[in-house]
């Protein structure tokens, strides 16, 4: 039994592993399960509406191609993408760490940072994420159209906010500090709403998969981490859903996973690809219960 969790609250983007379901809500989910189990209709895409409209809706989905958050927020250079935690590629650290004055104060950072394989990683992330989502939608028999060509310029207006949450690896994590959240617009962007391919699909919902981060690295210091970390990899995906009927955002979830080797300072490219595929598989498994329809 799989349900989409209510994801829309004003200017908040939820991380699924932190969502708690209260006991009272469990009873509601059980009742909904029996209601839907008694229906012989084809599985469609169900979304729990905002708090003031608690009823469940159903409808066809327009699944967009995978977009890159760095393009959506206008982060043009590799360094700005890295600093904003929206980097896609291979990171090579060298030279130890330095203290540097920034607009955020004095921070610890790696002395030399080189960025490689960006197109290769971007192509791989788009290909693999699309393939995983297509398999997931087909497995759950969701009624959808996959729109292969959508201009990323149609989707703009993200709100950048600082994420004050801390991980257990704070001080030695493989992500820069401060962390950020990027909230998609609450209303469906006009250009996206008026897109001819989306209109022609007849879809009620527009599902936008976004790659936030997709990188591997050797041992080094991410910005403002105290003691650095060893080799590893990290992926973060953001799934945004708009209801074309209400013209509002009904889901905005970020799923992230990482891997850091305990005793290894660098990893060969074959192992890196295996690590990235393993991390992506874990993310899709975790996302399964949030984005598919109840049976």
C-alpha cells in the first residue's frame, strides 16, 4: 500500500526521512486503503490536497524529462554550482585546506578544487533518473505521458533558503555549508502551464523531476566542514508536482543519499559509477511510497 504524503505547506520543502505520521493519521490511511482497494479503476496519480482541501483527487500525469537545478536557478560556473550545492560532476581536491574570507565570514575550504566530467555526469544522471522513474510509473500502472522535450527555461522562480538542519556527519560531511533548500514556485509557472505538449497530453498533473546534486569526489574539505572527509559520492533529487486544475503546487520533495568511504582517499571511475547507481536505486526505493498511487 503506497500513499503520497501531504507535501504542500507555505514555503516549506519536506525531506521524506524526517516526516512523521501521527497515530490518528494511520487510521485515515487504513480507511483510504480499503476505499481504494474496493475500486476496480485503473491506478492513477493520487495527490493529497492542501490542508483546507483534504479530499483525494486522481488524474493523468505528464512526466517531464529530468531537469538540472543549476540551470533552473542560473548557476552558470562550476564554482558557483559547487558553492550552492547544485553541482553535477567529478570533484578533485588537492593541496589541503585553507582559511578564506567570504561574505559569510572566514570559512575552511580546500586549497585547490578542480571540476571534471560534468557533461558525462549530467547525461548519466538524466538517463538513469528517467529510466528509474519510467520503470516505477509502469510498475505501479500510473496513467502517464512521458514528454521527452521540455525547455528548462519554462520552469523558473525558485526560492533559495538556508537549511539549518544538521546531519550526524556535521564537520566531516561531503556537502558544503551552509546548506540550502530551493523551493519551487507555489503556482505553476505560466510558460509551463501554457506549454502545447502538456496541454495536448490532457494530463491533470505535471511531474517535474530535478537533479539537485550528482557528484563524486576524492578526499578533501567541503566548504566550512571542520576536518574534511574521505572519498565518496552524493545524489539529491527533487520531485515537484503541479495540479493543472488548481494551478498550484501539490508536492515538493527532496530525496538525498550519500556514500563516504571510511578508509579510502580516492576511488576509480568504475567503482564511482557503481556507487552512484547504488545511491540512485536507494533514493528511488525511498521515493516509491511518496509518489505512486494506492492500489
